[in-house]
C-alpha cells in the first residue's frame, strides 16, 4: 500500500508508570534499549529507535502523577501492520517499565 501522507499509522494509548517511576527513568530505560530519547518539555518525552531509518516515533505526554497519553506514529517507511503495532507496543511497554492501556484513537489504517 502506498502511503498518502507522511504518516502510515497514528495510535493513541493511555499509559501508566510501572517499574519506571518518572519520565527521567523512562528516558534512561529507553536509552539502555537502543532508543534515542529527548525531553523537549517537562511533561513530554519523544523517542525513536536507533535503527535507520527511524520508522516509529513515540510521544509520551505526562498528564498527572500516574502517566498520560502515548502517541505512536509510524512513518511510511515502517513495516508494521496495524495489528502488529498494537501487539508490539505492549511488549515495548514492559521492557521500558510502563503499562499501556487500550487504544483511544487511531488514524489512518493501512
């Protein structure tokens, strides 16, 4: 399927801290697991894999003490199907010390 925009999938999830207790610890854990991560604002963490080209971008928005929203963006270069993204985000969450809830928004599917 040829992408119509520079975005293949955009998914939004609720997330909560688990073993990682704050965004600094989440950023450290991601760095240990081959991710680039930056904190452009106190309540925002943005990360992507160190593999090239970067095909999946994670945007963590902290909304309160327990967690917030996770926006998962896959570029047209990404190879994951929608069901794979939903599955793999839960595995990713466990490895970096957070819990991911149900998806709350999505667009587009392909």
